[in-house]
C-alpha cells in the first residue's frame, strides 16, 4: 500500500469519527432531564422558574451547553438564587445546584427615592421604597448607588454601581472580611447595625455594631481596608483588652502604633 492511500484512509477515518461524535451529540447526548437541588429549604427556590430561566430545553445538545450562560440567566431572573454549580450527567441529565442569597445591606439611590438591598457579593436582590422601615438589615449612609436609566426592574439581579467607587470598594472589603470572619448572611446584620462614610478629610468608614461600639476604617492608612477590618474585629473579640462594648470606637491609633478602644475621637 502506498503512502497516499494510507493518508487518505486516515483522513476518511477521522471524518467518520467526527460524524459519529456529531450524531451522538445530536441524538444520544441531549437534554432529557433537568433537576434543581438546593442546600437549603426555602420558598425562594422555585424549581419550575429556575429551569425555565435556565434556557435549557429538552432535546438540546448536552455538550454545547455554556455553564456560565445558564448560571447568569438563572441568577438575573431569580435574584435571590445563587447557582453553586451545574453538572452534566451523561448521557442526558443536567443538575443545577443552588442556594439562597441573603440581603445584608441597604444603600440609598442617588435621588433618595429607593433603597437597594444587596448581598455580600454586592448584587442587588431587591429595590425597596425609601418610605419603608427596615430593621433586619445593615444600613449604609454617606454613599449612594446609581439607578439604571430603565429603572428598578433592570437593576434587580445586577451588581450595584456606587456613585463613589472608593466607598464601594470599602463595602466590598467589609463584606469579604466579615464572611471570612464567619460573620455572613444573617449574622452580618445581627452584628453590624450601620455603616457610615465620612469624606470630610479623606475617606473614613464607621461600622457600628449592634452592641454599640464602632469600628473605624481609614483609607489614609498604609494598611489596607481589609486588614483594618480584620484587626478591628480581632481586637473586638480579644479577651485580654478592656473594651466597653456599648460605646466608643475601635481604631488604629498612630500615636501608639496599635489598635485601641477610645470612648471618643476628634
């Protein structure tokens, strides 16, 4: 057998393999079953709505599915749902793993007419009238968010856009550090009562706990905001220091080069 016939034979074999794979993908590896599972029991997990918003249709190739596209579609249309993972179980099953997002902060719109309820990832879960009274959430003052031109409906399910990006970054660090300190979800707003920004001289954030004492963050310090939160929380939880948890401030004191509790600050 000459060389050209061998090459032609290999080429034909490859074409047949590709055709076989395509036929399998179109006839065998197609979606027949979509299942939603959750690590929590909640009325916010509506299986039918999640499947419908996923865009997964029966008969679609299981191989061609974009997990990121499915995840983004579900989370945009179901803002309280977080997709933890999407698994292909060959030949024809898709499993969507979910959990529930918890709103932890309220941020006012720039015009003062509404609040955005956001979770620890800075996602807007709901837009709420500013005329209401809300106790089970941490309120944020001194920074606002930009409402989209097409209104509140388009804002829900999207990442919040702050009018001051620096303050927004501080809030992200607060949420991230708190979560790593096991202060997340409902524990966040049962621990932190409010967060207030003061931009009189640089950017400072005052995080008031529900017990009364406030943690002070200062963007002018060389230490990053995330580390400042960590050190403040570490000082707060220390049993070896004298803290009046009902009032005062925990902050970095440049004079003594350490974190301290003070009854008042200038």
